[in-house]
């Protein structure tokens, strides 16, 4: 028997392959365990299987060694070819075996043994293939489990990621909402604070110059610099929002306690060419007030709402000035047109200057005196009458200033609007033109010292028309000694320019104040009954019912 010279196959043994695959499967399980959070016990089902495979590998190795001893190297080429055929499907072979042409003589016994060996080899191959199939199925199951675990872990991770992302977004939105709300609230409080007066307690004033041609922005900067307002930008946008424009140049006496609206309106009125003394307070004289009423108001500082803030002037000082003959003579010299027909002190008037003090609001400073304040009232009356002096003297029906002021004083109280006042003034002129007395209840109430006081409707209607007084214009003809109130400009205009009519009578509704005019006594009596007597009776009846 000639031995064949063959190349040895370099291949991975079946044992090594099985061990390698089991090791890879075990490594895959460890990776899955680390990712999914669970681990397999060392005594898991995989370990016994590895032991079984190890035993199978050892048995196969022993079988190969027995074959080598039984058949010798001469038979290895046939076995090698069979093994190569079996393993060529799975393991790479470096080269095909090479056979020599030397003839081989085989003994019958050797042929028999060779057949048995081939049968054994086929059986071994079948077992190996079955084991490989079982091993492949197991590995597939392991991979399948691993893939499912990975997919489950991925889905779980995605869900957790989505939940976490949702929470983060919700937190971010909440934080932004809170931050935005806090910012808005702080911004509102800041703006509200900036438009408030610079100081609510500082009543002092400063002379502030506003140059010509400056815009609201520059004006705001000037005011902020002088501590009159808090913020120049706030002033700029506030005046723009409120449509407060048309600011004029000049000097202004402004106070830190003034609101932005008050400051803006003051700047719209216009300032003075030169600085003037800062204002300490204001005195307001309402229209139609008598001198006695004015004396009570002279100590009231209307610049503040507090009743404790008083002017430096008193009622006694005021009455002393308006009755001072020396002062009156000075005023007659200073304002000759106004006082040309001023009634004498013994003409029956209570106060010579009654009707000559213009009702308005007057400011006072540190340098102001009671005399200077009264003179300011006289000067204002002269200024308002200035356009009418010529017409009063040279009109179709020339009159004196004292007569005009007397009619204006009556119409001020008899009517409450411009139209009625013009008609009432004409009625007074019509009555005098036909020789009638003026017949005004207002003059009697003045003579009684009740004018301006709170009286009932019944007391107003039931005046004493027989009162012995030069102001009883039911008994005495003409205008009376002088004015009974200090009239407004509206009443003065009505007296100078009345509405032409033929009426001789008028009466006011005691409940509404509306004036009804008539030309005859009968019409007038009917109006008196309807708008005075009946209304008083109804009111008395309602009062008794309520009691």
C-alpha cells in the first residue's frame, strides 16, 4: 500500500466552532442584560447547553484520533476528501488535495474496513450536521430574543424621552409665562409711578422757562432737570397719548405736586415774558357772590383739597379793605372809566364796591397782600368791561357802568343760562321804558341779608314786597342804588346786549329753574299759579304724605 502525498487541510475544528458560537451567544446575552437592566444567572439554561456541546466536541475529537490510529496516514486522503466535502460548505479550504498516479493495491479486508470507516464517517457527519442545525436554531432564538429586547428597550426609551421632553417644554412655558407676567406687572407699576406727581407734599413752586420752538421731549427734559416731573420720556408719551399739544414758551410757576395733565394744560395757556413770584395758593370767588360771601371765601386756599390749608388772609382784613375810603379813592383814580358812576357811600348801598369785584380765581404769592388781592379783582373787572365802555356810553340807550352792573347783577340770579339772561335783561329795560318798577325778588332778599343763603322755595316766593329799603324794587323805580351781586361776564354781556322782545313779565319754575315770559299781567298770573303756587302746593302735599 502506497501512501499518498496530500496537503493537510487547515480548518477550524468542529469543537472550536461550537465553542466560538456559544461564546458569541453568551456575549450577546450579556450585552442585552446590560442595556435592558436584567442579567442571566450563571446557572441559566445556556450553561448546560454549553456543557453538552463541549462534551460532543470532545467525543468528536476522540473519534478523529481513533481513526488516525486505525487507518494510518494512507487512509487520510480519502477521509480528508470526505471531510473536505462535508466542511467545504462552512469552512474555507486553502487548497485542494493533490493525488499521485501511483497505483494502489487494496486488500479485501482493508476494503471492508474502509467501508465501515466510511459508514462511521457518514454517521458522524449526520450527527454534526444535526447538532449544527440545533445550534443554529438556538442562536436564532437568542438573536430573536435579543432583537425583541432591543426593540422593547428602544420603544421604552422613546416613550420616556417623549414624556421627559413634554415635561421640559411645560416647565419652560410655565417659566416664560411667569417671567412675562412678572415683567408686565413690574412694567405697569413703573409706568404708573413715573406719571404720578414728583411729590405729593411739596407745594412750593419754581419759575421754569420754556424756550420757544422746543418739542415735548425737550420740555420734559427741562421739567425733569428742575425736579418738576419724574421722567421726561413718560411726559413725552403721556402728553402724546392724551393729545396734549400746542405748548407755548415763557416763564411758568410750576410745582412738583402738579399732575402731568395740570402741567400740560398750564403750558398750553402760555407763560409770562419775565419770571413772576411763585404761587403759594389760590382764592376762588364764584359768580354772583356778594361781598359778604366773598369775605367768607377769602381764607379758603383752593390750591389744595385740605380744609386745613388756609390763605394768609382773613374775613376781617377783606372787609376792612373793601370799605376803606382811602383805598376806594385810589382805585377811582387808577380805573376812572370803571368807577365813573360809582355810588356814594351814603346812597343807600351796603358796600360801595359791591358789583365791582370780578368773580374768578386769583393766585397769591409771598409778596401778596389783602389790598393787592382786592385790587386784582377790580383790575380784572375793568379788563372785562373794557370792550363795552364805548357802547355803554354812546349806544342807542346810553347808560352808566353802575346801571349795567346793576342789571347784570339781577339777571345773574334770575336766570341760569345765557339765553334766559338776555331775555330777562330786556324785560327789565321794557318795564322801565313804560314806567314800571323792576319788581325783582332778588333785590329784596339782598336787602334782607338773605341773598346767597339757603332758603326754601316758599321763602323765595313769599318775599316782603313792602320792605322799607332802597333795594325794594317793587316800591322804588329805577335800577336801585347799585348792584346786589358781583356778576359774571355772561351776565354783563346780557345787560349790554339783551335779546329784543316785548315781554314785561317773567317767572321761573321753582322746581326746574326754567323761565317763562309773558306780555300781559293775566298771562303772568297764570304762569305764576302753574309754575310756582301749584308746584309749592304739590311739594307740601308730598312732604306731609312722607311724614
